[in-house]
């Protein structure tokens, strides 16, 4: 086995054929990271006949006296089921990369550990996962644990919406609250579309509160991925919002009056009257909601007669699937549920394109106890998503002396 440097073209050709391929392990992603202060290395692993048997994009920075820490995002692409090969790989990495000034390499192979339903119940367990983990640990890789939240470089849990059925069946499989929120958004005049220019100025205002990356990063990402990067927006059609909110109020007012008449009817039995009183209370609450919507809609129409963008997203297409890279919305209009309709539009679009699935990106692995991310899970899993849990991160120390010195000085914090 040899560790060699390969060209971006060689790397892409190999990566596209690998069972653990993913959009992070591409030269395009590497080119994006170069623009933002990272160095990039395309590492090849060959057998005795110089045939590639593994490869990885590695990004790194010099962090301490010219020494480097490296990361293989969703890599290395390799066969981890052969213990001898994994051991030899670790030895070669230490020998070759260690001499080149690398102190530590972090990997997080794109290897599914479990596949679960939207409630977190295990549907499939990778029966090779224990072998793979044991092989890596025996070779000197340090597993960073079966994390539940956002402790690592990349999420260990993701939600995927399968697109292999007709669109009506997909919609009907959603949680009823999700279907309600999609309909509510549509009735509130929300319209979703792909932005032909892929301009992200408005979108960045929504995502900058949760992402430390500058807007230039996202522009570079979109430019590098070309036609495989798509920008979505959700916009309130303020005219339609006014019309629909007024109609909803008028319909509910008519219903409210009918209930009130039945309550006043002397022929209405006490038992039926009690039920009607409860309905009247519910109707009163709805009337108040619709009244507030009318006020909001009227003000929006005055301020934004051409409409108002309230949510957006960047999607990357790779390997006959779509990955929701990042999305965001204007919190002032969260009551209109634009994010739900935006995801539904993506699902509909990519179903028509016959893609395999839409990856909604990160969730957390805690499904029973409430936590600060429960709302995130409820939203993404409400689309009847399947959950993929990945093997997680492993660190391998390539130069013990330098890395221990680095740690002792507190530089790794």
C-alpha cells in the first residue's frame, strides 16, 4: 500500500464510483474551501499494482509552529472492513503525513450505522458497523463517540425524504400538522420558486444569524457547483394574502353566527348547547386569528405591494439526490410557515426530476426527551423522513510529540 498525491480529476473519477461517495468528497467542495483559508490535498491510496483502493479530499490549516491539523470531510473513501488494510492505512498515514508536518487527522466516513423511521425506531442496522469501528480503533483511530447533538464537524444524524413514490402518496404520508402548515402557508399567499439568478443577498439575511460563514462563501459554493446548486425563495404575494385572509375571516364569521343562533334557540337541548358553547369558543379564537391575519396582510400590502421574500434555501444536487445545504426564514413571519411550503416545493420539484431523495440535513438523535432542538426534529421528521445515523468521527494522531505539546499549551481549544 502507498499513500500518494493524486490530481483533482483522478480523485473525482474514483470518488464517483465509491459506495461512500458524497458531495463533500468532491474537488468542487475542495475548491470552495481553498477560497476561505484552507489548504487542500487530494490523497490517493494504492495497492501494489498502483491501483487506487482509496482516496480522500483533505482540508487543513497550519495551527502551531508550521504544523497542521487536517480533516477529511465525510471521508476517507476506503474499505474499512479489512482489518489488515485499515492497520496498514493508519501506519502509512502516520509515516507519510506525520513527516509532512501533520499532527492530527480527523475523519468521519459517510457510513450509515442505522436507518430509522420518523419516530426514531430502527428499521435497519449496519451489521458491519461494529467490525469497522473495531478495525479503526485497533489501528489507532480514536472514536469521538455516538454523539446525539452537534458535537462534530458534520452532523451524525440526518433526515431524508424518499422521492420514489407518486407525489400525492408522499404528501399524504406527512404528519397531519405538517400538511396543515403547508396548506396554511399556501393560503397565506406564500409562493415558492427557484431563483434563476441564484442571487443570495436576501437569503443571507436569514442565515447569517446561524452561520459564521461570510456571504462570499455561499457565492463561491454556488458558483463552483454550477447548475448543481439551486437557490429557492418563498415570497408572500401580499395581494393574495389580503384576499385569502379576508375570505377566511368572513367564512368563520358566518359559522360563528350560525353557532350563536343555535345556542339561542330555545329548542336546543342543554347537552347540545354545552357542545355548541365549546365550538363557539373555538370559533372565537379562530376569528381573532383571522382578524390578526387581515391586519398583518393589509399592512404588508401597503409596505410591499410587489410581495415580500420571507424564506430561502441553497440546495446542492449530487449523485441523483438533493442536499438542503442551508435554509433560513424571517422570524417575523414564522406564523405563516414559509419553511414548510418551501420544503414541499423542493420535494415536488425533485420528485418530478426522479431524484432518489431530498436530504433535509441535520437533526439530533434524541427522540424521547424534549430539548432545545425538538422543534427542528419535529419540522424535518414531519415530512415522514427516514433518519440516517452515521458512524461518527475518528481522530488519528500523526505526530504524538508535537500534538501533545500543542495540547499542553492549550492551543487545541
